[in-house]
């Protein structure tokens, strides 16, 4: 808690305690609550004067939040706050000055450098993780953060820095009795991720403190229309290992006592806790909302009587701790502090406009660098892509104790004792890619997640924020969508939105693609362009065993999130097998592979259409003497435009082939760029060949018609040459 003391208590009073708090502490708390409200009031004024551009208040939530903060430790515990949590952040030490810097969008805003709205918290110093606007994404991240703390406690050697990979840039701190705080409104408890997180926190007895700030409304929707029975405490009550508290969150001492019991439960290692505080929302949802439109006057008037600051002030006066003169003095001091903070913010420099381009990816460790280029040291006979991915995971886990691996069915056996008894062989993934890893590295490094994809990605994000390297698996690309919120709005954005304060370089391995004959709609999808359209995440799509091994190692060692797409059909294909390349083999991102040189036409492709293109090209050469250059992009973000340009300048004709659907697909971007930058070199329009604009059908002949086949590629090249 901020130690600023402005009032002093009469000596006679100093002895008495209230829930263990001495009068001086109560005064400090009161001051923080008043300060928080004053900042809100001042921001509202600034918004009306158009000096700031958004305002959301903490008003009515102050008592509950300061009560939480005084039971926790800034820079020791971890915090995943909600946008209402000004009073919490103030009490943890986030200065009013920094809050106004964010409100004006100043370069010196320590939370985001002018990139995020006010009340979107973030402070490395205080362990306050970067906050976003989506309601509900914070829960699973907090769970992952708590798991990481526990992991480091159990693996004390894992926190060491190591030069040359992402660990060089991660200062790991952890404490055996640390708590991860996560807060929410009543409305956001309706999000599925809230419940997914309760499952995992409960199952793992994780040290997470949930605080539900129940102000009775989610914008205009009353809680009884949102939560069955209108009370979240009743619904969560049966989760095992939890400690539950329900309190009047406008009553400081009641809230403080509830928080203290909850934190005690967690620090003693008994599991998570949830504190449900009933608060009020006197200032509407935000400045863009007017609650008179949907709340009757009588209800709003009732809230006025429950104002936490007025209540606490009345209590302190009754106890003789405050008197009208000291209240006035305190308010003047608070006003002066706010004034000075506003004055400084209003003259603060804005970010350089072109700085928007910074910190999308790591600027210290680029996976495109020479550092990630090493020669293979081949050993033994040819191995499949599945073998070499498994081997790469094994080698990297051996090398780096921070790597944890989880996903659906990835463990050898959830009941580890059966493995130890050697009674069972183990599962190790539905495609067996992670086979044997739990046996080698134990159940706290390789484990099954619940059947919930957001759970996998959200937790991975929270772990990566703490310096772990989660390498997680999404069983089928077709089922990646429940994790979409984390994959679009969170994981790739962490570094940028926090202005390089936080980063989450997790690796998401995904089994993708069709050509399975029977895979049908929900086991055959591609869709990579949806992710290449999201800045902040690298997308890799290898076509063969050697590339998969080299690129996966780069993905694991680099300091950015990577979506690693593994084509199911290529896992055990005779095409592209290779000997084990050794434990240091790496391929930099953004370097295409030329499978076949040629002079008449270029085909740009990747993934499972690589072997099909090669077959077509070889036949064209054999039967028609046409010389086709085949380029395999290997990584889709970044991608090697230089290699494309070099080839197109030589052949003057280009076809882009991919398995994913044609319209708005990955090839559209490449084609557009070739058209715009290489127009003068072209002897024919840029051509694209891809799947039809439908999902993949079950019946094999229909599947064949939908996906691009070797014969289609053959014909498309012939046409291109004939133009
Ligand atoms: C995923 C998502 N959906 C919708 C919104 C828009 N939105 C912002 S706040 C809010 C209501 C939140 O209510 P509650 O959780 O009760 O928090 P409160 O604002 O009342 O403190 C909504 C719908 C959002 N930010 N994120
Ligand atoms: Mg609410």
C-alpha cells in the first residue's frame, strides 16, 4: 500500500484497532479512496473539456479495491485488474501522475505509451499485468500466471537467464506464497473463460484471488437478468478447494476482513478464493453512458446512501479519527496532488507519431536473424516430420527447463503412477507428436489441459508473461476458434499494447489441413490468413521434416508468440523425410526454400501443396520441357518477398498455390504485392490456385474436387505459360 501519510492520529486513538488496522492505516486508506474519486472527477472534467478522450470510473468500488490492495503486496503478488480498478492500482503505488499521462495519451504513460485508453493498467514495477478492454480475457491469464509462480518454486534452477534465446530478456521473480489477483465485474462472470478459469484454479488448488465487483449492472443489464438468481456467489459455491466470501463492498472494514481471510487461505497453500463484493456504480457505466435511461430514480437514490467514501468518512468521524477540519485539510492536499499531476500531464509530450510501428515484435531478438541460422548435423536414417517434431520438443525440453507442454491428450497418461509402474505405454497426443515427453520430463512439465481451447491459450499467455515457455497444442485447427479471443486480442498484442513492458512468447502448435479422405468439414480446415492478418504473431507452416525441426526450434527460442501449423497429412508422408539434424539445428523465419530451380514460371506455395506442386512441375518438365521454379515460403509471417521477387524477375510468370480457400486467402496478399511491386517484370497476370470457397466435404471425391490437386496445378501452370 502507498505509504503516503498526510494525517496523523491523536495519540489516545492510536492504540485502538479495527479488524487489526490501526487508525493511521484507516486514514491512509480513506485518503486513497478520496484520491481515487478525485482523479475520476478530474478526468470527467478533462473529458468534457476534450483534453482526454475516454473516461471510465472507479466510483463506488473504492472500498472493496483498497481493501484488496492492503492485503496484497505490490511487486511481489501479481495483478490482473479490471478497468474499474483505479483505487487498487493507486493503493499498489501507481501514481496519479502516471494515470493522467495515460488519459492524455502521453509518450511517458508507463502503462502503454499512449496506446491504450485510461484505466488500462500495466506496471512492471508493481507486477500489474497489461490490461485490455475485452471483458473476461483476464481470468485464464491470471491462472497461467499463478501456475508459473508455482512452477518456478518447484523448479528453482529454471529461472536462470540464458544468453541467445528469449530467456535473456526475462527477469523471473517468484515467491512460494505469492498470490495472483484477478478482478471482474458482475457482467463479465457470464463469459465462458470465467468458468474455464474456475475449473483450472479449483483443480490445481492455484493461488488465485478472484474479486467480483458486483455493481448490479453490466452497462444497462441488471445482474438478475445476467446471472441466474442474481447472485454469483450462489452459483460458484460448489467449486472444490475454494474459499468464498460475500461482502458489502461499500463497507471498508467488512471488505478488508473478507479479503484478509481470503488471502490467508491462499497464502497458506489451500487453494484459490473468490470475494464477491456488492458495490455501487454512481457515475453510470462510463462517460458514454447515461444510466437515467434504464435505471429508475429510486434505485439510483438508494445507491447514494451506500457511497463507500461517505460511509467510511462517517465511521471515521464517529470513531473520532477524523473531524471536519482534518477532512478539509486532507481534501486540499489530495486536490493539490491531483492538480499537479494534471498540470504535468497536460504539457507532456505525445508519442512520436511513427512510434506506432515499434514493439509489434521483439526488437532485441529477431527470429529472422543469422543467429537462428545453423547447419544440420545429420544423424541416422530418414525420419518423418512427426518424428523430428517430437525429437525437437524433446531436445528443447532437455535444454530449457522453462518449457512446459500442454493441450488436449498431449500427456502420455494423466494418471502418472501408471506410467511409473510401466503398466501403460501412454497416449502422447492424438497424432502421437508428444509421445514419451511426459515419461521423460514428468507430469508438471507435460500435462493434459481441459477440453477447452481458450483455456490452453489463455493460460499459456499468463505463463509466458512470467518467463516460462509454454509450447501448447491445439488438437485440430478446426477447433482453434474458442481460443480466438486470446489469439486475436491478447497474445499477439501484449508487447505492443504495453509498449514493450510485457511479452508473451508462447508457441501454439496446431494440427492443420485436409487431403485426408474422410476428414470432412471439422478435421480438414486451413485458415492461416486469419492469423497472418493479426500483427504480433509469427505464422509458420513447414512442408517437410527437416524444416519442421529447424523452424520449431527457432519458434521455441525466439521472443515472440508463434503459431506453428503442422499439416496432418505431412506428419508421416514419405515426402520430405530427413535424418535427425541434431539438437542445435535452426532455420531463421522469413527465408523461403527453393525446391526446384526453373526459368519459365514461378510457383509460390507452402505446406501440403509443396509436394503436389513439385509433382506437377516435374511432370511438366518431363512431358513438355517447361522449367518451373518452386518456392516454399515455410513461414507466412514474416514471408520472404525477396525470394519471390528474385524468382519472378527471372521467370516473369507466377502462380500462387495454397490449400486454404481462394477468396481473401493468403495468396491474395502475395498476388497484390507482386502486382504492385513487380508489374514491369510480368509477362502474364499473377495467377492463384486454391481450395474452392467452401468447407471440405467428407466424401473423398468431393474433397478432391474442393482442394487443389496435382492435376489442377499442372493445368494452371500450363495456362500461365500459354498466356
Ligand atoms: C468481450 C467484450 N464484450 C463486450 C464489451 C463491451 N463492454 C464493456 S464493459 C461491459 C459491461 C461490463 O459489465 P461488468 O462486468 O458488470 O463491469 P462493470 O462495468 O459494471 O464494472 C461491456 C458489455 C467488452 N469490453 N468486451
Ligand atoms: Mg457491473
